[in-house]
């Protein structure tokens, strides 16, 4: 166990597993957020489906267990990325300039995983302040409760839709979301397949497939969050 936390391969393994766990969270998060654009098309009043989804996530006991795990996933991923980056910088030292190796052909994303991670972290701080802190009552917000259909009955809960909709009327915030989502897409285009490679799924048949899946996941997540923020700004 101590080897897992300290040996270089153990640290990479923890980064990969936590990264894949965070991708899973993001896929669920995107699905819920897509209700922001879809509810009117699905016969609901504007915001009803999203509010029901947020209510479900906020009251589901399983989600209450997963939330601290999610926070732990972020902490592990960020702490180990710092350790590994410092370790790599130290190992390379002055040789990085002396090697003379050309880096052409190496993907932009694979060379910039750490700066991309910092951009995503900065985005996440703004995002948590904008939404999570207000929803959980850490920052004052004039919300108010609304009614929405919930498993065949009517339920009451916070008007999360109003918060998101109001936030995305500000173009500067929408631009921050677009930059954050693009950084996320590049980070995942390399991070997804690289995580599988670290956990040992690196045979010649699956590696090319995983690289394609990586790009698909990156486009779905990065593109999806961009479309939602921009769609809310332009059409709602
Ligand atoms: C259009 C884009 C997005 C929208 C509309 C959105 C919306 C929200 C909302 C409303 C919450 C608060 C939920 C609650 O407290 O009940 C939240 C929380 C959160 N979001 Fe996002 N989000 C977006 C993109 C992202 C992205 C790109 C990331 C990660 C890179 C992210 C990570 C998180 C995390 C970690 C939380 C706190 C945990 C949680 O409440 O589930 N979100 N988001």
C-alpha cells in the first residue's frame, strides 16, 4: 500500500484511476446539464426537468456517499499531478535542453497536460463559487423554491435553473466556460487513453481504438459543456 502511494508507477496508477473516475462524474454531470437545453423540447416547462434532476441528485442517498469520494478524486488527481510534474522536471533537469530531440508530431495535449490541468482547476474554482456554493447556501443567493414533476407527482425544490440561466446571461462568464471546456477537451484527448495505458490496457489492438475513443469523449464533454453555456446565453 505504501508503495502505491510513493513509487512512481503507483502514483501514476492513482492519477489514472482518479482521472477515469472524474470522467465518469463528468459524463453524468453533462447528462444532467443537457436538461437545461432539452426540457422545453421534451414537453416540460422551461427549467422543470433540470430542477427535477438537481433535486434527485441532492436528495439521493447514494449521491451523498459519492460526493466526498468525488472531492477525494479531485484531491488525489491534483496532488499527484503536482508530485509527478515536479519529479519529471527534476529528472529532466538541464538535459531537456541538451538532448536536441525534436518534438514535432507529439500532440499539443500530451505536452501541456499540466498547464491544461491548471486552467481546468482555475475554471473549477470559479464554477464552484458560481453554482455549488450558492446551491449549498455558503454564498447568499435570492433563489426561492419552485414546483416540478418528480416521479409522477409534484415536488418542491430550489430553482437551480434560474441560477444557471441568470449566470449564463453574462457573456464574460460564458467565455470562461468555453475556455474551460476547450482546456478540458484537450486534457481528456490525451488523458483518457493515457490512463488506460498506465493501468495496463496497452496492447496493439486496443491502443489505436482507445485513442479514437479518447477524442470522442473529449469532443462530447468539451463540446457538450460549450454548447450548454452558449445555448443558454443565446436562446434562453
Ligand atoms: C455548462 C456547463 C456546466 C453547468 C451548467 C454546470 C452546472 C453545475 C451546477 C448547477 C452545480 C451545482 C449542483 C448542486 O449543488 O446541486 C455544479 C456542480 C459541480 N460542477 Fe458543474 N456545470 C458545468 C460544467 C462543469 C465542468 C466542465 C466541470 C468540471 C471540469 C464541473 C464540475 C462540477 C463539480 C465538481 C461540481 C460540484 C459537485 C456537484 O455538485 O455535483 N462542472 N455544476
